[in-house]
C-alpha cells in the first residue's frame, strides 16, 4: 500500500510537470489579420450598390452563384447544369432541351470553373463560361440577362475538369479530360489496360465574336494522364495554353497512393496556333461522334438541342510542335499565367516548392531541343531549362495562384489553410494569412487578366466547421474576403456561398451593368405559341393535345376559366407575360402538376406541360407576388372523364 | 395705320420662329412617383401624340378603373400641329406687315388658344379622373383621381406632377413676350 502510493505520487508529479511543460510551450495561434475598420470597408449602405460582381461555381449544385462585393451579399443563383424548380429551368418545355446530352435528359452536374469572356486579355463582361465535370459539357451564360443560353457537350471526354479556360480574345474556350478513357471501338476495354489504351482529349471550342455561339473546332488526342487545370497564355505567350497533369504514373486504381509515386508530374504546354495550322493542312482525323449542342433562342425563348455527329481529332504524337511536357513537382493543381504572360506558376499539391517557369526559356529550350526524352511521344523539356525560379518553403498543399496589378502573386494552400503573397520576379514570400478553413481556389478580381483589378482576394474554402451558426450535419459553404491594398493582407469578411464554390471570377460591376437587359421586348417575341394580346388568347385542341394560348398581366390570366379538357389529354399552358416593365415576372402553377412552376419574365413565353391524373376542377394561380391583387390572380381548369362531351370553352371575366 | 417699331417686328419674328420646334418635342409632361417607382414615370404630350411610359401608366390605372389613355381618343392631336404652324405664320405675317392691329390679332389668337388649351386639358383630366369603371378593384368613397393642372398633387400612393415640357416653354415664353410687346407698343403710342 505504501509503496504503491509513493509510486503513484511520483507518477502524478511527473504528469503535472509534463502538463505544465507542454502548456507553457504551446505556440500561440496565428493572428487572424483582421482589419480594425473591416466593418466600414465592407458596409454597403441600404440602397447603395456593390463595387464588384463575383461569380462562383456552384460545385455539386451545378449552378452559378452571383454575389456583390465587398458586401458578400448573394444576388442570384443562375441555373446552368441542374434543374431549377424555382425558375422552371429544365422543367418548362422551352428549357428541357438545354439539359439534353448524348445520354438523354441529364438534370444534374458538377460545375467547377467560371470564366468570363475577354477581349485583349481583359474581362469584357459579355458572357460567363462554366464547365460540367461529370457529363462533360461547357455552358455559356449571357450576362445581359443572367441566363444560360448555350450548352455544348464534349465527346471523347471523361471528366471535363481542366475547363473552360478562355484565350486572350475568347478565340477558344478549352476543356481537357480529367479521366482518360479508351477510344477503342465501342470504348470497351479492360480497365487494367489503362497504360496502353486510355487517352485524354483537349477540346478547342471556337466562340463567335459577335454572338458568342460555340462550336467544337477540334480535339487533341493526348497521353492518358489526368488533366487538372489550365490557363491560356496572354500577351507574350498568346497562342499557347498550359495544363497541369497528375497521375503520370498512369494508375487506374487507388490513385491517392498510386498516382503519388513519381517526384514529378507535368505541365503540358500546347501551341494552339500550331494545331490550327495542322488543322488547315487537313491533318485532322474525322471521328464519328454523338454530342449535344443546345442553344436558347432569344427571340423564341425556346431552346433547341441538336446532336452533332462528327469531330476532328489531331493526334499530338504525330504532330511535332503542338505539345510539350514540362516536369513539375508532385501532382500539380493550379497552372497559372501571370499578367505579363511570361511566368507560369504551377502548384504541386504535394510539393515543397512552387516552380515558376519562364515562357521565353520554354521557347529557347524547344529551339535548343533541351529535352529529357519523351512521354508517350510528347517531348519532355528539361526542368531546369524551363524554370525561372522556385518559391522556397511556401506552405503545405499549394493549389492555385492569382495575381494583382503590382507584380504580386497570391497562392492558396489547402493543407496549411492559408494564402501566401509572394513577388513574381524575386520569388520572395511577402506575407501570409490564415483562411477558415482549407482554402481551395482563390480569386483576385480580374486576377487572370493582363491588367488585374486587384484590391481584394477571395478565399473559396473547402471546410466550414464553426464559422457560422450551425445547421446540423450539413453546413453552408464558406468564403472570405481579404484586402490586398496594403503591404499586409487583411481579413475583412466571412460570407456563406451555395454549393461548393471551386472557383470564382470577379470583375467591376460596370462591365456588366452597362448592357443589362431589364425586360424582353414583347414585339420581338417570336415564340411559336406566343399570345401577345388578350384578345388572341385561345384554347386549341389537336387530338389529345390541348394548347392554351394564355396571357398574364397584373392581375389576371386570360383565359382563367377553361372547360372541355378530358382525361387522357396533355395540356400545354403557353403563358406569355404581357408586362413591359422591370421586375414584374408572373408565376404559373396548377394543382397536381408533376413538374415545377413557371416563372415567366416580362415579354417572355413559357410552357408547362400538364397531364391531369383525375377528373375534377383544378385551380391554377400566379406564384410570384406581382401586385396588390396578386392573390386574386387565379383560375380554374375543368377536367371531365374521357368520353364525355363537355365542350371546349374558355373565358375571362364572363 | 399705326406702324410697329422695327425692333418690335424683329422680336415678333423671332418669337414666331422659336415656336417651330415645339411641333417636334414634348409640349407637356405628367410625372408620377411612388414608393415602388423611385425612378418615376413620365407621360409626354406632344402636339400630335402621346409618348413616355404610357403602357405602364395604363396598366396601373386599371386598378382604379381609369379609362385607357389612347392617342386615337383625342381629336386634338389632329388640330394642334396646325395651330402651332398657324401661330408661326401669323407671327411672321405680323412682323412683315408691321401693323399694330396685326399684333392685336396675333396676341388675341395666342391668348384665346392658351385659354382653350388650359380648359381642354382640365376637361380631359376631369374626365379621366372622375369617369371611373364602377367595377374597379380599388374604390375609395369620394376619391377621384384628377391629376393637377399645374404643380404636384398626391393621388393615393402616387405623387402626380404636371408641368410644361420643352415644347410648352417654347410656346409660353414667346407668347408672354408677344403680350409684353403689345403693351409696350400701346404705352409707346400714348
């Protein structure tokens, strides 16, 4: 008993000593670098407007979020790749074709990287492009109306991740495959044959200067690794695109281990002007394909989906001068070109340095053939020959870099959860701030332009934890706004975002507001079933299809009483909003409809298809509080049993 | 025959010519402001047409049962351009002839036309403000919606303002000068 107690006492004493030692030596937490006047700097007084538009990818929501900065207020969610019951996108007859793919109707996707259109290397505020990662597609949003107006599917592609990056004058948006796949007949190959049979593709989608209309000009067939991110060259490097590649091990299973073995993966430099030359010489192969091209017509307010049947493919291993690999430390993610176009910095997720390559050195290395052999027929430039310098000990898990207007770079670090500011020329680290938590991409307004706007950096975080009031197991996504005006970065604001904002782009508000559309002109509406005048409202039976040419204006529908619909009919409500004023949408819903409401903007026509499942009298009403008598904006449709002779009739106010 | 001074004749001619542009711009304006319309709405009355946010105004007015304001309901739009051209011709003729009785005639035509214009405008305002559809959604006992003849007036949630527009001032200002000239010529001759 005695012995035991002495021993115990000794242990307890040692325990206290140890506790005291560890607690006294625990280093303090990193300062949050919160600006003292943060509230004033993000406060946008009631009625005042934000300085900047921020477009965030919705991640697994498939949409795009629109925010005002510096307030962080959410302004809109624009439906792109996923159905949206709130606006009827993907539910109305007009918008269903937007979500067609070669796999049929595809009502969801995973959207990652928004890209603004640009002219002379500067955002021009006309369109926003965004990729669908899962079922490879690229969408174009018209920033005059904040609607998705075109979606093109990418054939021969698995996982459209390195996408959609735009060239200096939006000549092209590019999309490269994350998952290489086999191109044998039928695409049927053993997965274990990855190394021999799997290939990647890079799609070059040409964009019409005036209309923005996209067209898959050609695809490059490239070695079978994973293509992750990309940036087009600009200024001195205009004509080139750079891609980061991981999995140069060519693993097809347990990639977290098997694709992390080599010390170096690659940056791939692509000379697209050279590829265009080969294309003009007829070096392309015509491959049969099947991919959807969906276009929303602004006059008919109706989308059409066309299946394209052919694509031109250039195999880079047979075409010298198009593609070069440059070794890059471990599993690079970001691959970012500085404002001068001369420096390309790559962020290896598992690397201890950030390599910065020089475009002119790359050119010299190509000229001098300073190659280290080839990889699947593509020359590998010697690392040292392409390198301008390395940023030493930057942090853990570098992901992505953007730039300000003063020669500084800002790199995000997922593992060490911070943003690091460094000098592009000297490669010296200037400042670091913590992010909350585990930042993925970051965004400097116009941070990938020739002349960045600067002023702020936005952290797009992967983990939210305790930053907001909790909402159960699933939390909101989180972003932070930092000031980069001074020497030190300063935290100004936390703000929640929808979906997972992988990446975001931001530009000054006036680039967008200068061509904002307030409503659609009724005179220009050439929808097949438009009804531009109440007097012309009608109900027409065509076999089992009943077409209702309906109008909506404050505060009634015409017609609002319909009889003569029978069981077995398909009823199409073609509702035209006759309003010609800003912010007067009308909604339309009918009991028992197995889809969504319609949200019809002024001057627009939208169609809801409804198949009654039972006879009876069905109420319909306006769902968007439009006016003082909105609640009175309602009506009835009578559905009679099949075989009865209820006459077709319709009226309003009788 | 009393001759006008050459100075008077030149001013009369200038006044007559100054009226020409009022056939090509808005003569009178009615402005409407409401909490939901901080930017305001404007109805423009030209010599030959109505312009401005007329569709928006008509759409809102249907709640109180006001008749639709439509160009074809106003025969005035066929007459007014000729009246303005008439002013110009009579003015120029007065300047050329240079007789005081012509100045009397010109002034009388202007004053009489002005009086008729004011009455006619008031009459239409009264008509639209009082002749309301008995089945209107919004009916307030004793409430009428006659816009002001001149100045501002609150009508439910709308503040209505009635003022001359550019074309109006291009008639009013020369008319005032012409009246002043007549008075000057009368005093001068005594």
